[in-house]
């Protein structure tokens, strides 16, 4: 039964008109030339070329990762200091 309901709704939406463009096309846009198509082979060759990572880049990334790990370790501590937590617990009782 649900399948027929979904199929009916999809059929109704397929019969609607597509929405109009948001605004009129300006004369500058209408007169603009089409973009030039670029050959795909040089782009694919560039994507498959070896990377530019060298020893210095690897060292920089390693130091950044170490710094982020230290920062994450510092954030893992308690949010509220133990003495403040004890004082809060005493106030609740």
C-alpha cells in the first residue's frame, strides 16, 4: 500500500513544470563568449605526476601532527578542577 502511495506522489511530481530561472539574463551574460574547453590529457597527467612532498614537508607535517596530539592530550583532562568539583558537590548537599 505504501509503495502505491509513494509511486503516486512521484508520478505527480514528475508532471510539474520545471521552475523558471531566478532572474533575467543580463545583456553582458548573453553576449559573453562560451568558455574554452581544455584538453583533458594534461590535467590527468598532472594529477598522476609524483607529489611535491620532500623531507622538509614530511618533517613539518610530523611536527604539526605531534603538536595536535599534545593539544588533544591536554584537552582530555577534567573539565572542572578537582577542588572546584568538590566545592560544588558540597554546595549541592
